[in-house]
C-alpha cells in the first residue's frame, strides 16, 4: 500500500498528542475502550495528524507503532519527513477509560533517515530526531544536524532543543566544531 493514508484510526487517537510532532499518539486506539476515543469529527483539524508511509508495523505488546519508507507526518503547520518514524506509547494506557482532553498518550517519537522537521518558523534537519512528549525536548543527532530560523542557523553533531523555554544546546562532534550563523542587521560586532 504505497503512500496509503493511515488516518482512519490515527486521527481518532491523536487528539492528545503534543505538537512535534510531532510527531504523536497514533495507534493506541487498538487497546483503549471504545468510549474513550472521540469520533474524528469531534477533533479540530489542527489536532488531527495525517501520516503517509510505504509500510506500518504496530506492536501493542511492545507499545510502539513504526512507519517506514517515505514517511510524512503532518499536524497543523508542523511536518516531519523521514525514512522511518517510530512512536512509543506510555505504559498502562489500556487501563485508562477516560483520557483527559490534551493528555499525551505517547512517551517519545523517534525519526531516522534524512529527517526534516518544519515547525513554528524553524526547519530542523538531522540523521535522527528524538522527541520526548512529557518534557517537550527534541534531540537531533548526526553530523551536520541543523536548526534554521530565517537566515539564522546552528549546526552540530547533537542539538538539544527545550521547547518549553526555547533553550538550545549545540554540541560538536569529533571532527567538526559547532557552527552558528546569525544575521545581525546593520549593527553587529564591527
């Protein structure tokens, strides 16, 4: 099923997911009681997550769903493209009968292979991206991992973005130093 949209169940279960994604809670509906899942027409469009991929592997016992091959995930104005996207769910979700509006159902999301994330006014690129929903921390790893915002950018081997407060930690690799480009306008360090 090349490029098939998997939004028939994804949309219903993703109302709780944080944006990086994010990336977010895709197939937890398989283990939830039916009354805890809202109907797709009750979820606002900006909360719906649409995913296309060449393949989907879901393992409820191991608590993950993995999309592989030409993955594209979109929620509102946030888009992730990658070779693979794996979503890990929180423990004991099947025991929950009423999930509160806005409550996250996933623990983390991991993207691999030519990862490009477009969010807010930024574009992040890396070999691998990990997003932890509870802490709202995004970690990009791989040579040349970059976050761009307009004409400004930072590049390193590992970039940690704390979405709650906007902090960024950029670390160098064994061969290349951290690189930053900032457009200062007419006034700068001259």
